[in-house]
C-alpha cells in the first residue's frame, strides 16, 4: 500500500475480502468520503 504511485489503483493492493471489509468500515466512519486524498477507498 505504501508503494503505490499516484496513478495506481488502490484496489490492486487488497484481495476481495479485505477490500470489501475496508469499504464497509469506510462507509461506517466516513460515509461522505471526507478523507479521500491519499490512497482512497470509496465507501461501500
């Protein structure tokens, strides 16, 4: 995750289970996606 470039997709850093878990957490704690500037995971 720390070695992704600006053009890389953050989705490639995680498998399906982890990515969906992280997206669910993001939806719970940041539903309006205010913290979106680094390697962003969009809320589920």
